[in-house]
C-alpha cells in the first residue's frame, strides 16, 4: 500500500458483511493495533481508527453487495493504513444539487476535477479525480462559531467522517480484478 515506508506489522481481517459481526471485528482490530503500537500513540489514534473502521464497514454493509470485505491493516513507523477491499459495486455518486453524477471508472476528460460529494453548513467533502480509477477525498471546513444542528444527513456523510478522521483517504478501483479499495491513512 505504501512504497517508501517500511511496514512493521500487517494483518488481514475478513468481514462477512453482516451487522452481527461488526462490533466484535472492530474490537478485534483495535486490540491488534493496541498490541502493536506504544500506549501513548494508541491513546491518540484509537478514537480516529474506530470512527474510520465503523464507517468503512457500515459502507460495506450498505453499498457493496459483496459477500465479504477484506481489511488489510498495516502499521508503519508513524502511521496506520486501513485498506478495505471488496468485489462489490464500484463507487458512484448520484447527481445532486451540489455535483454531477460520477461512476468509477470515470471518463478521462474528468481527470483533475474536484467534485462535491457532501456539503453542510460546517464543511464540504470533495473528491478529486486522480485518474479514471482513483479518487482522493478532502474536507474543507467553514468558520462557524456555533455549529447548526444537522437536519439532513445525506448519504455520503460517512465519507466525510472518514476524511476528517484520517490524514488521507482515497478510493481506487482495479478493473482487472474488479476490486474496490478504500484506503485511509492515520498518522501518529
């Protein structure tokens, strides 16, 4: 998943895309992370990891239509990489009041564009089309003294949570293997 950084520990976890398994698997992954990094580092990153894991697996349950999801966890000297892979439907975004519809793989002419995925009064989530099979997600926060109470959490609010909790977040589709890969990197 990274080429420049040495992986210290790597482990694969299989999620059978059932809600009954979600809580146990997230706790198993967090326990594995806790046993492989320093206590103070775990204290700083565990909450962010939990948010990302909940959203990745919830999205697998809701959207992938795959029988299972494989999470590859890598721990490096300064980061945790979470790669969620499945063979379900590729990422797509319906047309909305904020953006045009996209479906991966996207048309080559769209490469380099930034598309609004989600927007509320506090922030916007954008995906940048890196190439026809790869998207990266970034959040732009707005200056808000008193955040409003959300009244309409749209479908892609979970992606906003992942993008805010992670230091980087991307999607890559492999058309040959027909796999979807969401990768979140959390630095500590």
